[in-house]
């Protein structure tokens, strides 16, 4: 009834859709960096979209299944294999007991998500299973997964009946994680302090490509950019920030708040990455380039609705296909 870590990854953690309602107490939402991909993995595995998953970085952990399971992997492509045989992402896969799941190289993306039918069993803290690494609580013992850890999950007799003597079986349907966004740019809305920027800085913001530096993590992406300037040096009162808030640091550089962002900040909030493009942002890593494009609230809302409609259609299709498969 468990998944055992036989080799630890660089920073794999249990995450869900976040811990909301406590930011006023200084507790950030956290949760999966790429919530869209985490939901795709859950739906493929027959779960509700908000179940806890394992967020993987490369090099990722090596897992031993001690019981049969139905899994799905979405997000980044880390070239996964079961018992040495390559398996695809964005497919539901039946895995037999004593099988080993491992990841061999980064093909694309920065974060992959492993979902298991029934969800992983970890204690909830403030209504969420997400790991808060700074506080050392939530998820699996409040930390990244380590060698010899065993994560429990619900076992279904239906899975054992279907897998029988096979090591694994890839179910014959696939999710399309392209929800219709064709642009390579990251769309942003002007922030509260946008108008404090000089005209030349506003122009540079949208005309320049920014490089994500090595000083980036789940808390925020620091960008290597031409310094931007404000028209005045007036101090900013500390105010709430959220996933995607872009702040202007005193040296003129930019930082984008990510999943483990602080609850408030005292730097100018010049822009906010739209919610529909958090997936795109989360799959970037150090060395990748970002090009921003200013948009409006109507377009941001339209794109978010389009993304959610894609997930709803995927949920309907997966529910139907899994019921059909298990009822044969």
C-alpha cells in the first residue's frame, strides 16, 4: 500500500492546489508550481483535480511500487521509464507491484507531476496537503522526499485484476496538455505601481527578453534585465502579493513571485502574470528567456475560461474512459 523512494531526487515534494485563507496570518498558499499540469495528471489517474500529487524536479526520485497502482505523469518530460522501458507522459498507466519508476533526462520543461489513483495519503495542515518547506510542515513530514520514505496510497482491487501478470500497461488514451495557447510570450496586467516607471522603462519592459537567473526557486524567479527606473524614489507601503506578481527591486532588477511567495512585499508591483500563463511560467528554469506582453483584464479572463474549459472536457472524457475500461 505504498510507494517507496529508493533514490532521492533533488527536491521532490507532495503538493496540491494550495493552502488558501491564511495569507492574512502570514501563511502563503504554496501548492504546485504548475497547477494546470498537476490537474491533468490527477484527471488522467481518475482523481479529482485537487488531489495531492508529487512534484518532481530533475534529477527526480526513483520510486518502487509496493502495490499495483494507476498513475499518470504530466508537465515536464523527464523521459520516464518503468523497469527500464520508456513510458509516455499524459497517459494513464497501470503499474504492477515491485515495478520501478525512474526518470532519465530532461527533454523539456522544469517540473513534472506524478498522480496516483486515490491520491497520496499525507496528513493535511490547514486544509491542504501541500509541503511548506520554509515552515517545515505539510506534505510528507514538511520536507522534500528522501531515500527510504514510503508514501501510502489507496489500493484498488480493480487495478490488480486488470494488470494481472504484466509489469505495466499504458491505457490507450492520451491528454492534450495544449489548451489552445499558441503564443510564446507571457501575458501580464499592469500593476498598482506600473505608472511609477519612467517612459523608457515601460518601453524596455515590453521590448526586452529577460533571462531567469540561478537565484530562482519556488519562492520567486529573479531576472537578469536592464535595470528599470521609477520616476520617484517614494517608498511603497508593504502590500499583499500573489503568484505572478512582478516586483521591481531597488537595483532595478525584477523578481516574479512564484508558488512559495511571501504574503506581502514592500517593492513596487509593476505587473502581474495572468493566471492562465502560470503554467508557462512554472515550466521555465534558469537560463530560459521570458518576453512579456501587456494585455487587458478581458483577455486574461477569456484565456482563463478557455483553460478551465479544457480541463472540464478532459475530466469528462477521462471519467467516461476509465469507467468503460474497468467495467469490461
